């Protein structure tokens, strides 16, 4: 069966556009946001979930 691709996933170098992990993401600001939410009474898991949904610095969340 020449030409058929095997089932499953194939991992390799990212080739689909800009690097999703490239700057200008501010890791320190994200940690500060999570810390503020935890100090306000939220759990770490909930704070991280909210940050991913809401985003930071005017950027969309995931």
C-alpha cells in the first residue's frame, strides 16, 4: 500500500506561521496576575484557567 500514511500523529518542526511561543509575551506579568488572584482567594488551578481564558495585556486568551 504505497503512498498511504500511517495512522497517528507525527511531530516535527513548527511550519505553520509565527512561533506561538515567541516574544512579546511577558512571563513576569502572567506570574503576577496568577499571584494576585491566588492572594485574592482563588486557587492556582483556577487562576491559571482564568488567565488562559481571559488573556493578558489586551491579548486574547487561549
